[in-house]
């Protein structure tokens, strides 16, 4: 299968797109955004969005409401970073 070319992508747009898809799941969660101004990066945005959806869903499912998810982004001279830590009591496994 041919892989499409990389696209210059704004990670903040990817994160916000993910949040719009997960509106229902995020109703019981306090969401804090701490975005830095990031340079665009070459990537496959659809695949990256799927990663963000999976990480966000896992974080939502692990929280006992009310919980908080803080989306943080930053960069240095070489890399761009995204972090999705949670602040809450984690639900015990079933």
C-alpha cells in the first residue's frame, strides 16, 4: 500500500479536532489547554489524530469524575511535544 506524502500540519489543530470528536466523552472532565505556539511539522495528520483520539479516550475512561485532563504542548530546537496527563483518582480495574 502506498503511503501518502507527509503534510505540513499544525498539532494544535490536530488536538482541537480530536477534542471536537470527543465532546460527549469530555462532558464529565475538566479540560485544561496549555498550548505553546508550535511550528508545523511534516506528518500524516489523520494517523496523528487517531493517536490523539486513542490517548484521550484512554485518559477519559481511566478517570473517576470529576477529573481533569491537561493538554500541554511545547517544543525545543529539535522536537515538538504533546502531553496528556490526568489529575484525578484513577478508577480501579473491573
